[in-house]
C-alpha cells in the first residue's frame, strides 16, 4: 500500500533532493511537524510522473519543510472521488486542503463553503466568482508562457510552419493557442500555426502520429502541451527526415531529445504554495494568486537556437514580467 523510496524511477529526470512516501487514493501520512497547521495535498496523477503532479508534490513538501506544517497527500485521485477524499482529510483534522489541478476547482469551492474554518487552495484558469473567504485560487495563466513559446517557435522555424499539439480541448489550451497567435502577430512573424488536439495528455502513440503528420506537411517546430504524450512528440522529432525542433511544458525535458529540444515553460508551485500557506498562518484565509513570469513561471534558456533568438526571447520574457507586454486570456474555441 505505502512505499518509501527516491523519486523518479520513471524516465523523466528532475533533480530533487527529496524522498517520497507513496500511497494510493487513501490519505498517506508524511512525517508530522509540531504545529497546529495540517496540509493535505490531493493529486490527479502519480507524484512520480516527473511532470505536473511531481511539481505539486514538491511544492507541498517544501511547505512542510520550510514552514513546519504537517503534510499528507493522496495521489491518483479521480474527479468523482475528490470530494470524498477532501472530506476524509477535514474529518481527520486537516485545516489546509490543496487540490492540484483545475478539474478539482468546483468541488474545492463547494467544500470551502461548507467548512468555513478550513482553508482551501484550488487551481483554476481564471478568478473564481463568489469565492468563499476561505478559498485561495491559484490562477495558472498558461497563456503567458505560451506567448513566449509562440514567439520563439516563430523565430526558430525555417519552413514557416509550426504546430501546436494539445491533449484535450479545454479553455486553457485554447488560451495557449490564442497567445501564440498574438505573439506571432505582435512580433511581425509571417508563420503558419497548425493546431491539433489528440484527445489525451498521456498517450505517446497518438501524439507521435500527429507529430509525424505535421512533419510530413512541413512543420519543423512542434509545440507540445502534453504530459506523458510528449514522449511520442520527441520520438517523432528524433526520427524525422529533416530538422525538427520541440518545445515542452512544466519541466526540463531536454534529456529525451537533446538535438531537437528547444525549451520548456517551467512551472514552480513551491513558491506560490509557501506564500499562500504563510498568508493562511498569518490570518488571511483566502485570496487570488496569479502565476506569471514574476512568480511561478519561467522559460528555460533556449537550446539549439541562435544567440540572436535568445536575445530577442530574453527581451520578450522581460517585457512579459514587467507588464510591457500584456497577453490576452482568450478561451474562445478553435476549430481543428
């Protein structure tokens, strides 16, 4: 049931000086700290995925280590089960509940209204209307990072064709594509953007099939907004008959295709989570925390690109951080 060991028996490599106690959907107790605050973290997938779930787990662990907050977690929690799992934690005396994933936002908001003495932390892609006073909302703002990615892809392409490969047709994914379109227009780049959603974030076979088709059509920069599906994108790029470059999301994935890899939009949940939990400990039980290049988001230094492109992208990310560039959050559906 429970297990103890080092993170990352999976293929994706992250450098973490942490150890993990694993568990299934039932609460898994981590070492307790001498404090009245108890944090429960709930993840939709495995904490060893080296991707989105790992980032959330690292954030929760940093809260435990740096703020002395007792922490427990549940992984691989399905949407229909999340309310039950949250209730179990509340009944066990946990007074900070963190759900990692936008799919849990409505249930988290609902339970926050039911338990006003417990602080809840939800993730969303926009502010939540009528949020209870005990609900913190982390707005992931994925479109901000994809503005920079769109500009970089547009500068890197030699064929004038770039491709976005998404998982599910969700509002945040549409916002990423619209941000790329905005970047291409703002930067005066005459580039064709192809978009395909494969219907699954974690299916490498489907992702590779789409990537192969795009490459056959002349696309030479593949922008992935996937989890494990990125493995298929990288395999396609490595086996392409001509130069193809790939960008990714969440974590450094350069080890999979060093000669084809360009960059990743990196996300950090440790800083935001620590700031929010500290606010809760100081008496501010709810609020709004937007991610962006000034907090929680960064662009990995591009590889396999010219110094001139690196310089231009550095200027763009600086302008995004300062507010000189404002990215529209447009979630309007896009026809495939």
